[in-house]
């Protein structure tokens, strides 16, 4: 499996200038407090974690970290955490 962290984002196609975007693997223990604020925000319904506790978020991302078919990354813009990205192999998750 190709790790998303090894891929470069096409910053030349962004309309916000030439910002430097990077990805780093999400650390469930050190990043969960920040991610908790994001996934429980009223506009974050698609994450289906709006009512999650900090412990729920830690456990959810620990499960992703332990998976061979899913990965979670923090996206940084100019070194500042700015977005959450999850990758998964749909074939592996839907296999009988």
C-alpha cells in the first residue's frame, strides 16, 4: 500500500497562492484533542463523531492506526494543522 504521506499535494492548482501543504501521520494520543474539536464541530456531521468524547476519538483513531487498510493524516498548511484526511482501501473494508 502506498502511504499518502509519500505523495505530494498539487499546490500549484490551489487558488490560495503558493502555500506549503504537508501531510503527517496522525498520532492518536497526541493529536486527538485537536481532532476532537474538529470532528465534534457542528459543521462536521459527515465524520459522525459529533457526540464523541475525547476518549471516543482516541479509540477511533487508534483503531485506524492499527489497521492495515486505513490511514489517518493531519494536513498542515505552512506547518499549522489545518485539515484531517483519512484514506481507506474500500475493497478490504467491504470484503466478505
